[in-house]
C-alpha cells in the first residue's frame, strides 16, 4: 500500500512536470515574454499587430524600407462611441489578437508574436458571408417574355475566386457571381460619339459554345472615357479598418501598398483625408492636398492594427469629414477598406443601407475595398457600395490594387450615369426559351424599369458592362418546356406585328445623367444576324461565363468541361494587353486540381 501511494505520487509529479515542460516549450516558441512585458507597460494594445508591422520579415518586399518608421501615431478622436468587450476572435480585440491565416479559406487562426508569426494554434469558424441568390431559371417566352435587371460593374467575386483557387480550394457556390466574373474583363464595344449620350449599346448573337442548338446573346455597354485631367477636383476620405484582424500580410500591409498606388494616381490639387476605426474611430489625417505627398505617406506607412471593429463610428466620422471637404464643382467620395464586419455600433445591413443612401443623396459617394479571408462580409460590402453609388472590389494582390486604383482610377471615382437598368423583351415568334446568365442579386421587377424612384447601378467613366443570355429558338430541339395545350390559340389572338417577326429581342436601356431625377431611354432591336461585337470577344465572355456556372454547379452546361473552357479561352484570348486573360487560363487549370 505504501509503495502504491509513493508510486501514484511519483506518477503525478512526473505528469505535472511533463505538462509544465510542454507549456514552457510552447511559450518559448511562441511568445517573447520580455518583449510582451515591455509592450504592455508602454501601453500598446495589440502585440501581434505591432510586431508584425515592425518586423520586415512579416511584410511584403516592397514595404521593407518603411519598417523602421515610428509606429505609434497620435489620432484625433471622434466623439466617444459605445465599445464592445474585448475578446479573442477573428474580428479583432483582445490582448493577443488571433486572426485568420494567409491565405486560408478554412479560417485557421494564428497568433503573431516576435518568435512565431505563422504557427496555427486554433481553428476559427469561417464567418464569410456573400450576397447571392439561386441561379436564374430557364423562362418560357410565351408566358414570361420580359427580363429586367440593374447593371453591375463590381468585380469583387472574380478576385475572391482567384484568391481561393490560388489557395488550392474551389470557392463556395455563393461566392460566385457570374456577371462579376464576366465584367472583370474589357471587351471591344462601340465607343460613344460624345458626352451627350454617356454610353453606346452593342449586341451580338452567336452559337452557344456548350450547346449548338441554342444561341448566346451578348449585350455590351461602353461608357465614354474621361482623362483624369478633365475631372473636377476630387476629395477622397480613406476610411481604414485598423481592427486586430487586419494584421495579416494580405490585409493592412496590402491595404497600405494599395493606397500608396492610389495616391500616385491623383493630382496635386486633389485632397485626401484619413479616418481609422477599431474600438473607436479617429481622424488620422486632416484634409491634405495631394501635393503634400510626404505627410500623407507618413500616416499611411505608420498604420497599425488592434481592437474591435467600430465600423459605424468610422463611417459617421468619414462622412462628417467629407462634408467639410466638399466645395462647389468638386466631387467627394469615401473609400472604405476593410476585411469584414462592423461589430460595434450600428451594424445591421438595412440600417447601414439607409445611412449610406441618405449620405449619397447629400452628395458623398462610397466605394468599398475588401481585403483578406476569414472575416470577409461580401454581403455587407455589396450593400454599402450599391447604395453608396460606388464600386465594390476585392483586393487580393498588389496587381489587383493597381488595376482598380491606377488603371481604372477614373472609372472608380467618377460616375457618368446613374440608376442604369436593362430590360429585354423576347419575341415569342422566334425565341421559345431564354435565361439570363448571372445578375441574380440585381433582378428588378418589370414595373421597376420605368420607375425613376427605384435605384439601380451606376457606370463610371470608361467602364463597360456585359450581360449574356442563352436563348432557344422556337424550332430548336433544345427546347425543354413542353408545348402548351392552349398556346397556339393564345398566339393566334395576339400575333406578332409583321415588322417585328424577324427580331429575337428588343433591348431597352434606361439611365440618368448624374444629378438628374428623370431617366432617359436607349432602344436597340436584336436579330439573329446582330454582330456589333467581334465574335471572339463574345466567345471569350462565354468561356468566363461557363467557368462561373461550373463553379456554381449549373445544370445547363451538359458535358462541358474545364478543359473545354480553357481551350475556348485560349483560342479567343486576343491581344491581352495587361495579361488578365492569360491569368484566367491559369485559374481554369487550378480549378481542375483544387479541393472543395
């Protein structure tokens, strides 16, 4: 019995010793306690974010020259806002901030310290949310001949899909919006003759690549191009999320690089201000002319992360600052950059929608740039951008930042037409069935088309917009709907006007000039021989659309394969000045080996 007691005690001590040694070993590998103590006593809130920003090893190569800049920057506080309790989560907060891995669609959390910056220590739930809807169904022309939707110039879905595939994973179906994939690319559309009519409509009809018995109708809109020098003075408020979850290399450091690029695109007379938000919001940079680049860069370079996400307080402060900056004949825009949710203050989508809409009516637009993974709230970002008269883009690489903020800077900050709606009426004498590919989240009621009080999408200078319909001719064996018993009798009562019988469809485009309350109308008839767009352009758009449908799991593509997508895209790639179409080929190849 005595031996048994001694043995139990010995085992207990040994077990405790082993556990202690294990904890010590983990601590030695993950936390520099001396450095932690110094940071706590100096009042720095978020250890992981501060160390990651200070150490060049954790930052992109292009940023290393900025690593020695002093990090603590005085911020002028806005009026106090309610503050959430700090907690360790993917959205920031807490003393040792956990944030999602880079890049990780699974949301694995990482603790960033001086000794261990990438070691996974816990699995965080994936809280990404997307604005999505069920794919558009096939419609029978005799019963439902009219299709109505708002245009969309956003491209966030495409770059998010690219980030997923580069991470070795297929995106979830809800993350795929086919129209945003198609609209990521420019096409050879007719250019408007002048500014009186802000854009030109082009239409072409070709054989559908994945079904020889149907036709693919492409509707293209090209906005007129405006040189940056011709724009009125621009007032931009950078609203930057500096919460704890922004510490990852593909979040705040990439955001800093992105805004440096934007700054290089602006003119000396343009004006910039910076508002940051975490547990509370504050003015980091008062309105400053771009001619004083050094002062603006100093603030951008010194950004650090820590705290929760007081998004509403940040928005409120940014709009207040924008109101101060606005002058006669000037344009003002807030550019929100964030990785995800607003979790302090006003945060529900409908309330934020009303808030942003009211501010837009007062003259300040809002664009949204998304960064990183794990927290990404696409649904909220789409809502803010759509109601803020701006674009929503997802920045996954410095190349994407250059595309959005340098190559397309004018279209990103200057609108040439508002509330742009498309309505297509199909002719039942020539088209038996049709379906709109994409635009599910932009659908409008038929009666909304003529209602100028119903908001719709906006087009920036130089933007082009693409819509694709797959249509089934009346004599095609591809028809899926059975003949109706009373269909012939119904058609006999209302025959199609003889002059319209050769038409497939009639496209109507309604838009407002910026600031106008009343819309204007552009109308275009479509026939089987319509060919305003080079065929190779329509077929490349088809390759992108088919890829998106495959990622969503469409039932309309038959035995079409990733290999067929790749072949079609390669054959129709064209000049590809910036290499975006070649990159698309790479993504198709990655999809063939990616995991769901």
